[in-house]
C-alpha cells in the first residue's frame, strides 16, 4: 500500500439539489472526486470516506437521506467511513489514528464544502505534518453572505483554494493529480 490516503469529505446527499444545502458545481466536483478515488484505488492508496452528522440540527440528521454518502462516490467494500460532528475531520474522530496505523504520510483531499470542512481538514492535516494536496475541481462550495454583501460561489472557491495553496499544501486539478 502506498503512503498516501485520499480523504473524501462529506460528499453527502444534503449538498445535491433537493438537499438542504445544495452546492454550486456539486455534480462536476463529485465526478472529479470519483476520478481521484478510482485513481487512488488503482494506485493502492487508502481511501477514507468522511461523513458529517449533526444530531439535533436540521441538516445532516443521523439516519436521514441527506446524511447518506451520495452514490456518485459510494465507498467500496471495506473502505473506512469516518463519521464526524465538526468541520475538522480529525476532531474527535479516529482519522489520525487510522492514517498513522497505515503509515500515511501524504493526503489528497476532495469534497465539500471548500470553505468549511475541506478547509478545516486540510489545515489540520498540515498541522499534523501530513503533506497535503487539495484537488480544487473535486471540491464544491456555495455563495456566502457577509456584512450585507453576497460573495459568489466561484469567488469563495478561488479565495479558499488560494489560501490553502499559500501555505497549507499543493492545490491542483484532477487532471494534474491523476496524470502524475
């Protein structure tokens, strides 16, 4: 097995049309994530699926359809699925122990939302010393509002990926990642 893990963050039904938090470009991001996952499986990478649950909240309700991993990226038999309750996939989960048990030194991240769980997880991974790669076109986000201004999803995505690339690791396209 390689020393790399592909971390698939929160590609759950809640983010698709009909869910409570539909994201801009989620279908394209999930299709690219599926390509990254397939590449990882072929390369012998550890594929780790992360799913968010929020007990008592109106979204990501445990046991709901919205909390299920979308069929575009269904975990393969035997692949670990980590359930989290916070944006950071490492916080109060077994993710770090799983990566360390498997000798992982490098992680590649795909998923949602770029400005929340992807960001928090990539920064934490970097803090733990993992070499990180974020696959920007295999991540999705949504428009945000702040101080009376609406920030389009494309601008949120650009800001998040540029911030991660500034210090927290490499940020590349799906094509660049799978053709290395």
